[in-house]
C-alpha cells in the first residue's frame, strides 16, 4: 500500500499523507480493518482537492483576489492581471510589490504557472475552480 501511495503522490509527502488519510477514512466508513489498494487509488483525486483547499485557505486577501481574477478571466499577462486586480481590490498594492511578493507565492503554492516569453509574463491557473470547490 505504501508503495502505491508513494507512486501516486510522486514524491510529494503532503500528498502522500493526505492520500493515506482519505483512504483510511473511506476504509473506516466501509467497516474495513485495512486499506485495499483500490481505495488508495480512488483517493488520490480527493487528496489533491483537499490539499488545494488547504493551500487556498492560507492565501491572504490580495492573493485570493489575484486567484479570482485569473479564474474569471483565464490566462493574463502581468499588465492585464494587475489592471484587473486593481479594479477588484479596495486597497491594491503596487505592481512592484505584487510582482515581488504575491505572484511568486501563488507560483510557490502550485496554484499559478508563470510563463515568460520575450520579457512578457503570462499567468495561468493550475487549480481551476478552487474557489467553487
């Protein structure tokens, strides 16, 4: 079972622990004393969603607004993202502060992909519909 979890989690300890927890909850609700492989395999998508929810709950208001802008508008270049963010946020930070602090955090949390081409950065969500989940 642990080999299956390690393979499915692709080396991500947090994902492995969450997958084990979800699979254990499923086994317990079915009255099982052990966790069959099929339950582990069935639990990976729920574990991914649970980890995404936990990550999203850690975001500050600025980061949540950025996430919401990308969710509503799709991939945006930095200039467009900042313009939409300033429309949505009551007290927006400067572009420089956003670029140096909030956007890298979203990338670090694996919520946003930043693709740079010829000096232009394109921001794309990696976890679409997290707000509605």
